[in-house]
């Protein structure tokens, strides 16, 4: 992907790129550390239809949401040599059964054979979480297992 | 004690009134500068309410206002940004100078203010208000637009042009001859070169002198350094404003960013006082005679700025709507036009009418600028729609 970096003197830096849908999408990084998400307009690629101010924490969360699939893809790549093993991510829906409970309480390993290798929360990755790791609504749980194990995981985490 | 009480009440009333004006201005989407000027016109000489007892303070406060305005203008862009700006946008910068300085200079010559008046008015109509423009671009969510770097690079070039222009202006105002003027040009070019080199190579040393992790120490050292440099420059007949500006350029990196953040509220306070004092010293009765001329200048220089922006954006491959936006964004004139007018009038080298013309002009342009930036898009679209309709028929 060809990311264009444009200095904005006195303000900060604009980094953006063309997406396949024909729009420019990118981020303005202000000198004082704030971010702004920008999306260009369809009918006028010079103009922006949205420019959304984000705090560093919000930007981190958004990056995590968008970056999680990449983490899964990366893990999948690593497990390719082991036949029958794959990686998937499951959201902890706010207010659902395991929102506020610990990883150990899911008894996932015992019930499905699959294991939780990472939890993505608010943009940051918590690798190899321990059984006492408490889940929060909005977490993304990255699970490695067989196809059957992963199917069962869906039932456990949804149920 | 009684005098102090009256002075405090007057000062409090002035600041509170300016606060209300500022709130009103941003609510209707214009810069507060014209309202501050009107506030100043309303007080004092020939105005409604005479202010006594705070002249001493308001005079020095307005001087500090000018120093802070120019210190922050210098801080706004790093030396590296100035250098790349110079390399990338010098053609657009030259077009900007030619198109926008000429109307002011011609008006001054027609009015018989001589070459000195022409030089001053050229500056008044040339320099865009980077403060108003940055605020308006941010408010309208246009910082991510493709034409915005073009607009900013024109502003960067104007910043550099000021570094050369202000020393020349102050030398000429001090009454040096034509040859002496050429000498002043040489000296100011040498000074700005030295400052840029120092800022690029040794900026961290200059920064280290004023920098401190403690905000209180930092503020005191920074303000102290600015006033010292400004005072020394003033003593050397180069004008306090120029000294502060060059100091601003020499401070670089994170120190510059922290300094900007720290000084912004102070600048807003003292600059407001500067506008009021400038308005105070201008007799409201002197405005109506120059109003027609100010309107004519406003119309012409709006068109020339739009043309500058259009041309600069076109060179960067921006579409027609973007070119119109770039042009309209550059229209606003404000604080620096008033600074130039105030330097000129204070020297006594030019007819006092210049202050009236500059006031009326900035009153118009500071209102017109943000409005132009806002309405340009619907306007351009309706024009395009109409021409498309005409083509269809």
C-alpha cells in the first residue's frame, strides 16, 4: 500500500492512501499528539466528507479493531504447517455471559480443546492471557484450535 | 488607592467586554479581530467612552501584544519547514507578492503617501492572516483536503517574506535614504540567513537556553528572552517586533511546540489589547472618508488572493472546486496588517490616514475572509451547475 506522507506546516502531518473504493483515507497527526481520521468525498477526491477528531486512546482502540484481523491472519500463517489447526477471533459481546468473568471460568480448553492465545482490548494486544485474566465487553479473543474446537468455542462464548 | 480601583474596573470592563465580543464573533463564524478594533474605536479618541488611568498599562500591553504575535508567528513553522516551503512554493510565493502587494502600493501612491506609504500599504494588503486561516480550515474540517498543503505553503512563504520585509520597513520608516534602504535590505537578508542557519544547525542550543521541564521556569525564561531580544532590537532601531520574530524562528523542535502552547493564551490576551489600543488611537471620524477606498481595495485584493490560491492549487493538480477553496481560504487579512499599519503610524513617517485605511480594510477583510472560505463551495457549485445547465440547453 502506497501511503502518502504530506507535511502540514504549523499543524502536523497528513498520511493517507487511495483505497480500492476510490476514496482517500488517512490520518492527520497533530503536533500535540491528537489524531484526526479523514475520509475523502466520492465526488471530489480533494475534499473530505469526514474528518473525525480522535484522542490517542480512541485512535489506539480503532487501530486495534482494524488490526485484530491482521493478528489473526498472522497467527494463521504461523500455524499453517500444523495440519488441521487454525486461528479465529471471537468478540466478547458487552453484557454477555463472560463479560466481567475470567478466562478460567470459560473452561474453554477442557470443553473444546481450543486455546486462547491473545486478547485484543482497546487497541492493545494481551498475549498468552492467564486463567485469572478478566474479560470485558468489547474484547476480542483470539483462539487457536481445530475446526471442531473452534465451532464449539462459538457455542461456549456465545452461550 | 482610588486610582488603582478605577484602573482595575476599567481594565476589567475592557477585558470582559472583549471576551463577550470574541464569543459572539466565533458564534457567527468570523474572527474576533474586527470586533476588537471596533471596541477600540468605541473607546478613547473621538469615541463614546474615554479611558483614563490605564493608558500606561494598555500602551505597554499592546507593545507586548505585538511582540507575542510575531514571536508566535516565528514559532509557528520550524526552520526546516521554512526551508522546504521556500524550495517548494517560491513560484506561488512570488505570484502572491506581485498580485497582492501591488494593489496596496498603488492605492498609497494614488493617495500621495509616497514610496514609504506604498511600501507599508503593500505589506498591509499582501500578508494573509495565518491565525484566522488556520482556525477557519480547522473549523471547516478542511485540514485533510488536498489543497490545504498548498494554502499552508503559501502562508509559510509569507512568513519568510515578513522576515525580510519587516526589517526593511522599519529601516525605511526610520528615515534612511534609498542607498541606506538597500543596505537595510542587505542587512535584513543577512540577518534572516544567519538566524535560519543558526536555527537549522544550532537550534537546540538556542532552545536549550530557554527550555526547562518546569512550566513556570520555562514561561518566565521564554517571556524574558522575548522581551530582552525585542528591547535590544528596538534599541538598535530594528523594531521590537522583528527581534521577537527572529527569536521565534531560532527556537525549534519540541521547545517551539511547548512554547507555542504556553504562550498562546498570553498572546491572545495581549494581542486583544493591541487591537483595542490601535482602535483607540484611530479616530472613528477618520474612517468614513476612506471607506470607499477600503471597499475597493477589499474587492480587488479578495480577487487577487483567490487568483493566487487558484493558480498555486492548479499547479499541484487540484480540481476546480479545490482551487476555488484554496483561493478563498487565503483571503483573510488580520493581525499582521494591523501590526504593519501600527509600526508605520507610530513612526510618524506617513500620513495618519493610513491607520484609518488599514483599520477599515482589516475590518472588511477579517470578516470577509472566513465568510469567503465558507461560501466558496456552494457558490462554485451553483456557478458550475448553472454553466452545466447552459451547456445542456
